[in-house]
């Protein structure tokens, strides 16, 4: 199967910014803190599809682990996996995720971005990084939903990533779930009790930013003014997937659907485009 089935969804899907964890954390015995460190995040990811208004025909993932000069769509029909994490148990380099690609959808994504005036390319040989296959092994363990990956643009311009999301908005009416895969806090030297309060401050800013529908994009473009912004993201590649998800739900409500403290810092998932009276399940709220 190389393209989504030709069903006609009746509901518009939300967009999601989710935490993809630390390497293959969900598929190993965690020894870098409490053994249950990632259990609540895993529960949120496992429940995601069931919480949607209907099952997606396809999933578009923007991961914090793929950057290119122009937005680039992975258009292969059976992408390989790239085990781009280091120092984990040997069995985590043998994980599989056999979801099909969707070349026809990839071409449509390319066309939507080009029509919006954004330079775009395709890469039929791109392998999915762990920001794709690790969370999706929990989200879609049967690996039956076709997946397409879109790169970040390596200038890391937040306005450009919001614009890309706006260009991709029509996909939601066709049953495509747009997922930004990153981390709301991503400082490899900043996972310790010294950063707990600072991460909570940044998380409060993030929640206020995304739930202010009218001012959301202006605030996100200026994200570096947030409390402890550069401690949260010394380099913003793990925050920019949120910009794409936000842009694809321009003018629509958002909510923090999941929050937990992992490795001593607060991390969140954000869902955009759900009616405020029909928001998803929320797992955990530790801040």
C-alpha cells in the first residue's frame, strides 16, 4: 500500500504536537531515573488515535530530527528506519516499524507548499528518524496507517514553519493527521532538578501562547522572549514542529492535552483544532 485509501472522512482532524521521548525510551528498561519515567507519555501516545473524531487515512509527521535547506517531503513507498540515537541497549537498534509511505500524498504536500510560495523538494530515499518511528510505534502499533515525513527548514525560521502549516491545512479535511514530533523542553544539559522550576515557567508560557487564539502566531514567532527560552531550547529544532501544527490550525482553539514531569523537567503535548467542548483525553498533569 503506497497511498491512503480513498475513503471520504466526515470530520476535520486536529493537529498534534507530541513529545517523542528520549531515544527509544518506550522500548527499553529505563535506568536513567525512575523505571516509570516514560509510562505516562506512553499512555498518552497509545490513546491518541482512539481519542480522534475518526481514524486518520494517513499521518504527516514533522520531526525535530530532519533539517534541509528547503522543506522536503519524504516520498518513498517503504522508507527504511534511521537509528539516530546513541548509547542505548542493542535490541533498540533492531526495532521495526513497517508502516507504508504514501507517495501520492507526498506529491500533494509538495504542491500545497509550492502553491504557498515556499521552496520545496522531494526525497524518495529518506529514512524515518526516531522522531517518526518511536512515537508512531505507540500511536499506531499495527503500522497500518500510511506515513509521510516533512523536514524542517534549516534556517529554523518560526514564521516559515507557521506558513508551512497554514499551507497544509486542507489535508485535515481529507483525513490526514498532522503531527509535530519534538519536545516542549529540549536541553540535553538541562534535565535535572535545577531546571524543574524553569521548565514549569516555560511550560506556563507555552500554554498561554498556544491557547491565545488571536495572538498565538505573533507570540510563537517571538518565542525567544519566553521565560528561560534558550534554556528550554538552546537550538529550536525540537520546538519548530509545534509551529507547523499550530499553523495548520490557524485561528482555531488549542489545549495542552498532556503534561508530565520527566527527567525532572515539565513536558507537554498540545492539540490544535478541537472544539473546546470536545477536547481529547488528558493524561497526567504534573507541573
